[in-house]
C-alpha cells in the first residue's frame, strides 16, 4: 500500500479485480438473513465481503442497521454519511428499516446535503467558467434534483435553487449555440475500405491485465493523487472506491473510469488527475502493450 497524502491511503493495484467484480451477490442476501436473525456481528462480517459497487448503498444501510442494534451509534452515523455522500438521492424506506435508523438517516441528510449541494454548485460554476458546458449541466441538474427531493434543507441553500436554474438555462443555451454552429456535412464522404478480419485484429491492440501470464505490469513514474480536504461533516468519514484505468504503450493513461465511486466531492478530481499519470508501460515479450489496471482508493479522515 502506498501513502499519497496524509488523508489518502492507496491507490493499490487489485490483482484479482476481475474476479472481485463478479463475486457472488448472495453475500448481501446472507447478511440480510443474519440481521433478521439478530446475528449482527456475523452480518457485519458478511457485509465487509460484498465488493459490488452497485449494491454499496444497501451495504451501508444494513451496516448502519447492525451497528445501531449493537449500540455503536457513531459508526452507524458514519456509514449513513458515506451513503448520503455517495448517493444524495438515496431513500431509506420506513417499512424496510428501524425507526431509529430512519430518524438518524433524516438527520444525516439535513446535515450533509447542504454541503453536497454547495459543492455541486461550485463544481458547476467551475465547469461553466471553463466552458465545459456538458459537465456543468450535469452538476446543475444533480443540484436541482437534490433540492427538489428534499425541500427542508434550510436557509443555507435557499438561493441555490434559483442560481442553479439560472445557470442551467445558460448552460443549455450555450450547448444549443454550439450545436447550431457545428456545420452539417453536405457531401457524402467517400467510403472507407474495410480491411480483412486478420488486418483488423492486428490493428486493434489487445488490452492486457493482471491475469495475463507473461505480461509485466506497468511501473509508476508519476501517480500524483489530488488533495483530499473533506468539509464538515465529512471530516470523520472514510470513503472507498475503485478506479479503473487503461495505460497505453507509451505509459500514458488512455482512459479512466470509476468502477466504484467514492464521493461526488472527490470523484471528478480523481478522474482528472489520473489522466495526467505516467508509467513505464507494461510489456509482453519485451514489447510495450496496453494494460488495464484496477486501483483501490481510500480517503481517510485527517489525523486528529
């Protein structure tokens, strides 16, 4: 494990990432069954072994339920804070949870959503000023969805709805202007000869990975992580995610995506930073090749 900053531990290569993504989702079902049997400690062990990103929200909800049942309220709150930060529009159904968890979840939302909303507005303005109108539109739409889903966030975000709506209109207008200014081809381009299958296979490099025997993985040359300065109330919450990158034959990051997001407060920064990383490329039989690598990232609270 490599320590990048005082608050970020990771990123560490996951050699068995492919198998982890396809793990048996029955593990979550086992945890739910153990919770129903009041076997809370055993359920927590099961939950810690669920790797699927698409059920991370349910995992945090059931982890909070188990922790509350064990009287570990502070840890339960941290789990709910992590859930809300990852999925601001997530809803805990009253008929699916204990009244204590529903009450705590509402309190956490009231405390954390104003921070998330303000950060989305700031991110949207930053992208708008940089003329990245598509990304700005995504930020403003998510901001308005949060404000519409929870109308009791208080006076601290009262002006964000009007500002968000105004900037979304400006963003849509800019995107429409750009689309209108894009010339439409008036002539039919000449057909491009289709190479035979064998030639296509040669021209499309294979992307190797940790499971390909005989492949030497890439070596870090510059993998600088963006700083993590969590605003309150996230300064005591740990976030975990999985970044997947493709490193080309030159040792540059060709593409980056989040197989498991961490938090909207950090995800965009991580993706932008990863595209600037540099590596000694992976090799196979001494020849540089493309390589897909899964990287675990953990954001830890600052030391107190």
